[in-house]
C-alpha cells in the first residue's frame, strides 16, 4: 500500500472514531440522568466533533481529490467508515455509555500522546491540542466509573454488566494492520511504546478501584477499523447524521 | 489619486460595502500592526462578551503580506463554535476599517492554554462573574463574595471552556473557566 493511501486511511480512522462517538453521545442531549451529566455529555460530544473536523480536514488534504471534511463526514456510506466497533455501539443505559467512554478515553489519551511526537507536523500539532481535551474527558469518565462501580448494589451490577458487554470491543483498538505498519515506517506514529501495556495498567487499576472484574474475554469483535464488517448500528447512525445532506444536497447552515 | 478626504479610521457604524469599495488599499498608507492589534481588542468573544480576542490570547500572529493582512488565530477548544463566529467578526471589523484582503488562518500549534488569558482578561472574567482559571484546577474564590468555601457542581458548564461551581457561603452558582 502506498504511503498517501495509508496516511489517508489512518487519518480517517482517527476522524471517524471521534465523529461516530461524538454523534453517539450527542444522542444523550436532553435525556441525561441529571442536568449536569447531560451538559457534560453534550460538551464531550462537541469536543469529539471538533476533533473529527481536524482529522478529516487533514485526511481531505492528504487525499487531494477536492473532497472536504464535510464531504467525508456527510457523504461516505457505512462501508467507507473506519471507526472501531466500540464507538458505534448503542448507548444502552448511562452506565454502559460511561463505561464505553472510559474504555475509549483511556485509549484515546495514549494514542494522542504518541501522535504528539509524530514526524508529520500537522498530526503532532493536532494531537497535542486534542490531548488536552481528552485528558479532561478521561479524568471525568474514570472517576464516574469508580463512583458507580463502587456505588450502590444496583449501580455496581449495572457497571459490571456494562464492562462485560463493552470489553470484547476493546481488542480492536489495539489491532494493527498494513496501514498502521506503513504509517509507522514513516514516523507518523511511533509504536515503540507498547500502548496495550500502558492501557491495561490504566484500566486494571481503575476497575479494581471500581470493584469491577475484567472479563476473561475469550473473543474480540472487529471489522470496523478496516471497514470490512461494521455492526448494523453504524447504518442507523448515518441515517440520522447524514440525513440533511442526503435530502438537501449542498445545504448550508 | 490619493483622496485626503477619506477618513483613515472610519466609524464602525458605517456600512461594510461602502468603505471596502471607497478605500482602495493603494490609496492610503496601510495601518500599522500596532493599530491592527488595537482594533482587534474591540472584537469580543460572543460567549463571554467582556473578553476580547486579545484578552483571550487567541491571536497568535498579525502580518502584512503585500496588501493582504494575515492573522493567525488558535482555537480555545477544537469544537468550540465561537471560533467560527470570532473569525467572521474579525473579518467584518477589518472590512469596516477598509482592509479588503484578509486571511484568517487557524493555527493548532502551539496549543492554546488558559495561561494565555491576559491579566486584564482574568480581572474582567472575575468582574463578570466567571472565576478565572487556576493551575490548582479549581477556582480560587467565589467571584461574587470571594469566599473560598466552594463546591463543584459539574466538571462541564454552559460552554466547552467552563465548569459549574457553587459558593457555599453566598449559595450562588457560578462558572469557572477551566484550566486547559
């Protein structure tokens, strides 16, 4: 695979993760369990959609086919999306949303830290900027997971169920393929640091404090990052996310 | 060709189009960078209308490139919708001042920090009822009664840059500008 194509795909993966998760949690807007949580989720959604704009603008520039970030977000179909399956999964109850967020945030901060050292300067600049926001998200999702896991019997039960449900989607975050190898060779991201070890250290310490058990995870779902097998949920997200541009092509705010 | 009757510093209330067409950039000396900075101090953040873009520390560079004025602006938060509005406000203000060729570019590096809010900006924030950011990660005192008996209601608030706190002494809720 040539570098330009790999770099484009790599940036789409980053952008699509942020876009789809941002859209997912924006679904909580007006439905949060308390006003403060509602506002927090809407704010995090806004940060993620801002992040998606940055990565997809870079991707559009690398692709150089006169597509914009908006074109990439609004006019690609499900099979062209490159987000991991974790972020397209339904929100479930608040516990499931927060667990998914925590498992994502912990990975997100590590990846952005690595990307802040990228040899591609626009990537390094974007990652350094976004990392500051992601760290704040992690601080909150980590504390909420601990508070609810080590909370009432009901909140504990729901958080354990959320972890059991979400955990099989974690593996895909750490899968590496030809695209990753190609961009690593060019120094877009330095993979000498073992992200998984740092990740596992982070989540096992938090989940222990939350009195939650990491499941044995005999299997791991995948197929989103490479676009080969998204879950049925992505198509449903796109019907909402892209509806306006599909119904009224070129509509401007 | 030079028309001395054209006011070098037109009033902001005049319509945009008139000045842009009458004040051709070659017809008069271009404003100095210092002058541009003074004008920028009149462009306010739409969400926090007491803070100018200078107070916020988001203007990173101002340069003339021939007859074109180039301004580099850095977003506070990547997804903050105010950044788009601010860019438009800057362009509109400069057009009113007779500058027609304007490029407002977004710079992500170095990433904006709440440390870049000027000391005047911090004082204006507090006077407006928003506790300025503190390295300790929490407000120093209630912006109204100055008590330090404070309670965090939420890590997030009405805009991406703020969190919601409450003063336990005067019982008022207040915004805290997050440390970024």
